[in-house]
C-alpha cells in the first residue's frame, strides 16, 4: 500500500507541475534593435511604395481627364495650355507668375486671384523644388499645367496650412515676366 500511495503522490505531483508549467505564459524572445542598414532599407522600401502609389494615382487622374501630359525624370507632369513668345526661363531668372494651386480632389489651395502674382528667383528662392523645375520648362507668356508629386511639392509634412502631408498638387501657371 505504501508503494501505491507513493506512486500516486509522485504521479499527481508530476501532473500538477506539468499543468502549472503548461499554463504559465512563455517569456517573449528578446528583440534585437534594428541596425542602421535595416532602418534605411525599410525606409527606402516604404518611400518606393509611396512613390509607386502616387505615380499610379496621378496616371489614373490624368487618364480620367483625358489629358496628354509629358513627364520629366523626376516625376513632374506637364502640359502646354497656351504658347508664349518670350524667352525661356532659366536658373537665376527673376520670374513673376499668375497661378492656381489645387489638390487632386479639386480643392483650391492658393490662387494669384486672391493672393496676387508670385515673384521668385528660379533655382534659388525657397519654393517647391518641383516649381523650380516646372518654370524652367516655360517661355514668357506660356500657360502650363503641372502635377507635382508630393516629393516635388510639400513632401511628408505638407505646408502645415492648406496642403496635407504626402499630397500631389496641380499648378496652373502663366509666366508673366522674366528678368
């Protein structure tokens, strides 16, 4: 009898210990921090995904409107609306433009009708990089339409006013003066 009691006790104790171990939560493995290269790779992949998404969105927008637009290597889209007769803008020129800036959903953000024409030095003043590129495609008197993907416009932050983060913008510009 003593042996049977002892076997039952050991069996019961072993069974209870096994159950307690099985019911306890395992400790999660410790995660190693990402290396600088891994962070860079993930960031680059996310940027590429976002550029592809925006490119597809812009192409669909253009197609839906039946526009014939050219594209530069940077992703800037453009089309001539009215041909001017003056000289072509280049880096360092002071330009005066009439403009209308909208989002792809049709929201009007800024216009020269409300804010007056804008003057800036091409490739030097603090305006969107895509605008510097766009202006250099124009001759004095030209009227053109441009679509700037967010990386050429206001990027990840937007303009903290009317243009949201990661928004492509549409510019309609007339190059009034060139000096």
